[in-house]
C-alpha cells in the first residue's frame, strides 16, 4: 500500500514497506495512487547516476549488502543470504556470506564462512575464507583461521590456529612483513 498518511501513519502489515531512502522517488510519483503495492523498480545498491537514473553497474557485483554503521552494535544474530557485510561498528554473530569488509574502527566477533575477507579492523573467532583473506596494516585477526590465499600488509596481525587448504601451518610458514 502506498503511504498516503503522515510519516508515522498506519500502514498495511501484510505489505512490507522498504525504507524511503531506497526507493526511487520518480518511480513513486509515476505510479497510480490506487496501486496496492510499491512499484517493483527500486534504486539498486549502486545508487543514482548523474542523470538521476538507477545505476546498475554495482548491483550485479554487490547483490544484497548489509552495512553496520559506526557506533552500531549488532549482537547474537545469524546473518544469512547476505552477499556483502560491511562492518563499521561492532558485530557479534555467525554468518555465511560472499564478502566481509571490516573497516578500521569495525570489529567482528563470532564465526564466519566467507569467500573474500578484507580486514582493516578486528576479527576474533572462527574464520573460514574459501578464496582470499586480506589483512591490512591496521587489521588484527585472531582465533581459528582457515584460508585459501592470504595477503598481509605490513603491520597487519594474524594469530591463533591458522590453517591453509586443510593443512596446519605454523606462524613460521607465513610470510609476514615486520612492522617498523
């Protein structure tokens, strides 16, 4: 049901309404007011281009994306069907996803099965990276770590039970540059 009431007006509980910021306002005004649901066209995660049209270049790459913003704490959840998780705050969860990106001030605690992990902040727990684990200079990863390939920038930290491709490796088997 289209919102015709005030911002906090009553809405139909059978039809979930997406946040107003994710719906293209031009598609709302072009739909008829007698419509019983929102138009199917909405702004993809790529946003709008300079002409106001929906940009489709990032929507195929990103898919479903969850952003936990700064100063947000998300605890005790299981994250499923999420292609990309961006952590700028604190997350305590279990998840299985394609990509996780932890910002410099972000922190993840729990277990995660990921294709690609980019760590600028802190990860603590059980991490299984099927393809590529990238730990940047400010990144700290600890716990039970499994990875396909690893890249550690100078200053990045990796500690705990670390295995590559099912074979246990010791810290001496990793080539990590020393921080100055």
